[in-house]
C-alpha cells in the first residue's frame, strides 16, 4: 500500500492569514515542512485582494464603530486602543521581514495616508468631541486633531467641503500617521518569500475535499480542480484560513469545538473612481457613522487606496446578501452549512435580525442614483461619470450559540481550535487583515503552547519586542516601537532625534 505524503503543517487558503502563519512558523522553526493549498489560481484572490476588502490599515484611528457610546454619553475606547496596538504588532512583523533584506520592498504594500473621522449634525458632533476628548489622552492617539472649523476641514478634505450648505453642522478629527495597506501585494510577497525557503510548497487550483483524524494529526484529501486527480497528505497540524470556506471545512473536521457555529454571508459593493483629477484632491481615509439598523461593516467611508503604485478612491461599502460564502463560491454554500447543531442558533439569528435582513435587501435593490446620493453626503459635487460599481469580497459573519437568545450574530473574528491543538480555523471578518499577526500569534500560543513558551520564545521576543498589553500601557515604549516601525517601513524619514534600534 502506498504511503501518503507527510508534512508538519497544511494551511488551507493562500490569503493573508495562511501566508502570515506560514512565514511566522518558518521563522520560528526553519526545519518545519509545510504546504499551502489554494482553490484559486493565485494567492490573495478572495478577501485579501485589495479591491475586495474594506478599509485597510485599521488602527482604530478613525473607525467610529470601535468606540461605542453608552446611554450616559461616555465613550468606550478599549477596542480602539486594542486594535491600534494589534496593528503595531503587525507592523513589527513586517518591519522585521523588511530589515532581513530578502523580503522585498515595503513600499509595494504600505503607504502613508491620513485617517479622518467626519460627522454631521449636533449629535454626531457631540459624539466625536467626546470621543476625541477621551482618545487623545491615550498615548496611541495623542497626535489626533479635532476641528469644527470649516476652513480647516477644507484643508484636510478638499474634495468633501465644496457644495455644502453654510449652516451645516460638521466636525472632523485627523491623525496624520495613518496608512493604507494593499493586503493582496503583502500576501503575495509573503508567499514568494515562503517558497524561497526549503520544504515549503504553495499549490494552486487545489480543493480540500476531506479531513480525517489520523492518530495525533490529520489526513487531508486534496483534489486538483483542473485534472480531477486526488492525493492525501498526512499533517501534524492543519490551519483552515480559507475565508468564507473555513466554516464548511471546520464542520467537515467534526471536532467538538465546531458544533453550534453557523455563518451569515454579507456581500458588498463599492463605488470606485480612478479619475486623477478627482483623486488628487482626496488623500485620506475618511470614516463616518453607520446608518441606523446597518451592520458595523457598513460604516461609510471614502478611501484613498494605493494599488500597484496607483491611487484610486473607493466609497462604500454598500451591503448586500447572497448565499455564497466566497465571491467565487456556490449559492449552495449557506444551505449546505446547516447542521443539527447549528440550526437553532441560525434560526434565532434570522428571527432576531429581521431589520438587518430588510436592510441588506434594500441595499441590493438600490439604483446607481441612490448609491450616488449616499456618496454625495461625503462628496456633494460627485459626478456619476467619474464612478463605477465594483463587487467586493464576501464576508461570512459568525453565528454562535447564546444561552439567552438562542443564537447571536457576531461581528469580528474568532479562532476555533481542537482541544489537542492539531487543527485551528479562523472564522469571521473585520478588522481581520490589519490584525492578522496578533491573531496568528494567538493561534501559535494556543496550538503550540510548549514551543511558544520554550524553544520559540527567544525568536518571538526578537521579532516582537513589545506585544499588545505592554503597548497599551507603556507610553514611552509605544512611541519608540511606533517610530522604529515607521522608519523600517519607510512611512517616515529617519531624523537625528529618532530613537536607535535597541
């Protein structure tokens, strides 16, 4: 009988999550043998593609849904601070790779772009002012500026101010050291870096058709979508990082921890402008508040995007609904994900989220003129001929059991792993890509606890001189790490006042 191929690690999906985890594992153990399996014919073809994902370079600087306001008016900044420090951890990893000299240019994937928040009306202004008052006291946000002065706003966002009523009530905040990240370029750079190392393979046009327990590890069945050939690979550890396809694969594994999870697919669309005469007047990511009843992922924003050295503007997202779990998926994805263990939570979510369902249907039914009306709230003088509709990637929001409601719809990401640490899956969506490195570090600590504390500890400390918790509380260390990252990633120029690399 022929023996199966054997590797240490199989990673399903060639997006930012798998690429990051694979490179991290290879840095921690150069002898590790791993294989990345991807259904599409290239890396970053789904959610990591720059035209498929929402705002990028999430650092809590401008995203208003990360700072919820309580009934008494107080603003909670915990999530914004945490996401900001997670993004600094991501930057530490990219800085480390860039300084190695063999990774390639950081300019291909990260660019400096100011991050702004913009609100309208008295309640919006009151909220933004409260948010600024609390956030600007924290060292991670001490550079934030606030204004209600329309002349200053015209300097900050020249595209957005002409054509407004003089008595419109407005306010804005700005942080100059925000970024735009092309996660497609970063993913493919990571994959290229990975395949230059021994004992690593990235295989495209391959579908995982089965996952079977095999002693302490797993047998992974893989089918070539072009010729139909199948092979089986034995792996000690399997990571399911296949975006929307991670849930069906997690269910196929049969692990106890997968029971009760469901998925709620939300699609998206964007208006895109490539007209250089328009683009040159807007060099920022500007976020506002979500409409009542809309999901957090639908917070409207007008973004400068830098893809392959060329600047464009994206406005949206406009939400939508489809039963596909991937942009290139099947309409049967949602019905086939229903199981005895998750039908209760899924029905409870359907019953408790009728407003969301109606909202998604209304978004799908919008005309181009209605979409332009939303854009004109941001950019009053927008012309239809400068904008075209783009279909974004799929987001599969997590549905999980809840003792009180039966089931809840969760926005964000969740790491689900087998008790023995032999398999892990990443479910959910935003702010995903920007905090990938923190999520993959959590996975390493969860699934390889002895190695993370033992033989890998020294290397982890070298790559990550400061993790999230200490960055949240130690202002001097935060500033030092932030400055070092920004210089290494060529986001700022080095000056004589810059702290030296310690």
